[in-house]
């Protein structure tokens, strides 16, 4: 299969490596708005850099989009209109109304599309989902979601990212839905700038706390920061009536226990690239299978839309200091409230 990779930045280079190593890839065509970025990724992986995105799409049998978030909507549209099976990094699009338009386009076209919420491919997260589905945890009381980045993203990334809730916490919102199988009914979120005032200059925040409530009453408690001096700390903890389990808690968890009998720890997770390397590889293997018609999308445009609705609700909640019901987050509502959404 000829696969076009659009966007050869931090995550694009990792995807290039995994795609190049997949025996199903006959040729990897790499395009980026910055031709040098495409050339470097091609040189490092044995792929071929292509001067324009259009050329890469014209030559490809399937597409992986890892360009900046503000480019996703147009690139997904171009790929789907060509009928190409498409993988797109999260979020599906920068804005909720664009996301909704894409969901319609994708569903009508029936072109297979997978969105890059890689935690769905992490072994511990998958086991968590299995346990919930099998009822082994009993009734879930509460889910704790932790997302503390090791380092903030480069300053140039911030203005095109969509803001912390839509760029980062959206992973936690998707994981909350994925693991519990439930839908969020309401959100109360607070955000603040504690790490670096560059976030404030871009009307963004770098430290977040949020309470989520599922329709069945289960609570979610999210904490997220753009910096953690000990490393990249992504966890989920579920407390149920029959068991209590955690994902991301182990010898590499970047938090120093002060308990006298705590076991010595190993080198902490440094970044998303290493923490989720296996999950990124597995999600692209799933994409290749989907592109060959062997399986359905494991993370649909509809899933991405639901995660985006929660992210928009959280952003409004933070801005307006109030609980936001997800029922408010429909397209008409977004058009009214769009301006203040960071
Ligand atoms: N799933 C994850 O864990 C994860 C992690 C990091 C980033 N991401 C997502 O991946 C995307 C890229 O993030 P990144 O950290 O690699 O960013 P980055 O800034 O390192 O790279 C983005 C690349 O996209 C290119 N680009 C921008 N607009 C383009 C266009 N119209 N056509 C072609 N190329 C274009 C840029 O030149 C740059 O090389 C973002 O949407 C981000 O949300 C996901």
C-alpha cells in the first residue's frame, strides 16, 4: 500500500518510523508545509518526500494526517473527497462546527476514518475497558484522570493547538468515554496559568482541574498540567464497588513517593513519544488493517466529535465559572459562544 504522511513534526516523524517499518507499506510518501521537514523525515525512514500535499494524496492509497491541528479539517476533507482511508491525529478539527461538518461528510461518504486517540491502544487502558465491560469492577464510583506533561509544547505550537482542553485534555475526555462506555452529562472546569505566561499571551491555560459527571452518575476528576519536573505522567484510576485499579501507575510513574517503604523507582517516562510508543504503533497497525478493509474504525469521527463537545464544554465552564451541561453543546450553541472559546 502507498501511504501518504502529511505533517512531519514531532508526532509525524514517529508515525513515519512506524509506517516505514510496517510490511504493508509499499511506499511512504511524506509531505509537509515545510519541505525540509518532509525531506528530513524521508531521509530518516527511507520514505520519499513529495513537494506538495496534493501530489502525495494523488499518489496514495491511504493517508495519515499528522499536520498541525488548524490544518486537519481541510486535509481530512481533501483525503475523504478522494475516497482515501484516512488516519488523522486528534483532534479531528480545531473547531466544533468543522468537526460536525466532517462527521457528516465522513458518514455520508462511508470512507473509513480513524482518529488518533492512542490511549485506546495502550495495553493497560484496554485491560481497564475489558474489566469495566465484564463487570469485574462492579459499579464504578469514580474515575481519576491525571495528565501531567513533562515539558510544555514549543511556543509556536500553542496558537494552533486549540487550547489546553481541546489539545490535551481531549485525550482524557476520550479515554473516560472509552473506558466507562458512558457519556458525559456535565462538566465543571477551572484553568489557570502556573507554568509559563506564554500560555496567557495566547489566551490559553497550562494547569487544569475538572469534574465530569456521566449520565449514570459516575464522577470523573481530571488534573492536568503542561509541566511536571519528574516526567510525563498519564494515569487513570477507577474505584468501583468490587475493585480499584489504575493505569499508568508503575515503576516509571513520574511522582516521587515520600513513603518510607516505597520501592525504588526506575527512570520516569520522559514524553508521550516513549510512554505511548507501543500504543502509537498498534493504532497505526489497526489503521492499516482498516485501510485494507479488514476491520472497522476503532476510533470514529463520531467519537472525536463527542470528545470535542466535552472539551468545548470544559472551555466554556472555565471561562464562565459554571457547570456546563453537554446538552448545551450543539452546533447552534457553539456558533453563539464560539468567540470566547480558547
Ligand atoms: N496523539 C498524540 O498523543 C499526539 C501527540 C502530539 C501531537 N499530536 C497531534 O498531532 C498534530 C501535530 O502535532 P506535532 O506535535 O507533531 O506538531 P509539530 O508542530 O511538531 O508539527 C506539525 C507539522 O505540521 C506541518 N504542517 C502545518 N500545516 C500543514 C499543512 N497544511 N500541510 C502540511 N503540513 C503542515 C508543520 O510544518 C509541522 O512540520 C497535532 O494535531 C497534535 O494535536 C497528537
